[in-house]
């Protein structure tokens, strides 16, 4: 009976994710070829098309859609394709005996045009051989000959059920070499072991991509650090002793510095975060190998930790340094803005004081003008009254014009003063 309860829309996707990174069972003797191809987060569509081209070449059914992984038996070999965040991997495996494990690679059996036209950039290419425990065991000289006299690292793995050797070098044919000796592994154990070692090889390469970038931006960060220190010392100059354009110059330089630091962070942040994540996966896979020392050889964990740890520490230090520089630039910008705001407030205060003094002066002048206006209006008003009284006196009325003008003077001046005051109150709204 099917489930009648309402399911979460991601339930099946979450369940499928648990089985996304499966492995193919292997039995010694076997040969494996592994490719890791960087395609970017949006470039996996081209790799899916390329995968379908290989299926068509071997006349295998072509699926309508390809999810995170795809496995198929091509006939002469088996292939497993996996899509990661920014790269894809191809793993070709074949059960076959061999005398010399690295004389030939399974990649030689693939179509040359298909390999040549593979989209993306190869970051790792590995040939891995699993030999049976029944074959004669190689001594140090034979191992050194297999790995071209390079320093070999190796250890007992899977609790002593197998041995692993490699030099992690890239040979003239473009491939790295890994040799496993199956002592008592089951087919599933052999498949898991091969997958983990190949993942370690891919993840350590992806982790180390950030190291050259860290060294590249170190000079730019040092220059930004020096310029920030110079800006801070210039900001310590008292405002009174500084030139008038100091704040604007400092603010422009800080803005440019902050933009440069942000540009560096935009280039490096994703890469450093990815390196940190890949390094964590390398450490996890190394722990799953359950290594034990082979006398006279450095273990894979010791070798990788001696190289990877300093590189990852450099990436971490560079990421922290650019974060600290961005914080310092932000703090200096805030201090400079505060300094500019204080200066503006002082200027505004002085401006308001000057405006207040001008307002008082204008009021005094206005009062003076009002007094003069009262006098002028009174003078002309008394003159008009005088003309009227002189006319009446000439007409024969018993009026003394001079005396009348003297009596009218305070009334005319008072009326002028009251009139101007009334007009002033109406204009001021008081």
C-alpha cells in the first residue's frame, strides 16, 4: 500500500543524496584511470553533452537527464561520472592482469578525439593499479623503479588489509601513479579504498589552487597595509595645522583603498573558502583510510599534512589579513567622517553666531530707520497741518497757524509712531 501521508517535496532528493557518491566493487588485479576536470559551477552542462558523446561512441543508451552521478558498462571497461560543485570526475575501471602496472593506461583505450575535445581543464589525471596479494611482493628497489626513483610514500590501509604507494608526481604522459596491493580486502572494500584515494588526490589539488592566489595577492595587501598606516598617520595631524583640503584628500584615498581591498576579496573569498572545504574533505578521507606505517616510508597523511597544512595556513592568514584590512579601512573612514562632521558642526556654530549678530544689527538698524521714519512722517504731517491752518488763517478765521502747528506736533508724531507699529505687527504676525 503506497504511503498516503503528505511528503516533503525534498524527501526523495535528500534520500538520494546519501547514495550520490557510491563506488564500483573491484577485484584485483584491476586498472583504473581517473580524471578531474574543472568546469565551474555553470559549466557542467557541456560535460554532460561530452559524456553523452562517449555513450554514443560505445553504442550505449543515452539518458534524457543526468543527475549528480552516472555509471555505465562501456564494454571494454566500466565508467563512473560524478558532478561536484566546480568540477566533474571520470573514473574508468577494468579488471585485468598486468606485469607492469603503469606501462599502459585505460585512457589509451578511449577515443583520442573525445579526450582532446573534453571541455574544462584537467586538474588531476591518475592511473591506479590494484595488484593481487599472490603476486611477488616488491622490495624498495622495485618500488623505486616503478616510481622513477622518486621518493615514495606509502602505508598499510584498511586496517592492514591493503597497502598503498604513490609519489604524487606528474609523469611525462601527464598522469600520476598510485599502486594498491590487495591483501585481504573484499570487493566492496577495494572499491571504497580506490574511491577514497582518488578523492584525496582530487581534493588536495583543488585545495591547493588557492595557494598561488594567496601568494599573488600578498604584495597588493602589503601595499594596502602600508597606505592605510600612512593615512592613519596623516589623520593624526591637528586640523588647525592641516591644509584645508586634507580631509577630502584622505577620504578619497580611503575610498580607493577600500575599493581595492574589496576587489581583492571578491577575487579570493570564494577560492579560500573552497580550499578550506576541500582541505577538510582531504583530512576526512585520510582518516577513513585507517593507515598504519610501513617501515622506512612516510605515510600519505604525513606527506600531505607537511605540504597542505602550511599552504592552507597561508590561505587562512591571507583571508584574515584582507578581512582585517577591510575592517581597518572602515574604522578609519568612520573616524574621518566623525572628524569632518565635528568640523562642519563647528563651522555651522560659527555661522549661526554670525547670523545672530547680523540679525541683531539689522534689528538695531530697523529701529533706527523706524525712528527716522517717524520723524520724517511727523515733519511732513505737521507741515500739512501748518498749510491747512495758514489757509484758514488767511481766510479770516481767528487761528494762529504757528501755535496750531506746535499743538499738532505731538499728535502727528504719535499717530505716525502708532501707525508704523501697527504695520510692523501685521507684517511680523505678532
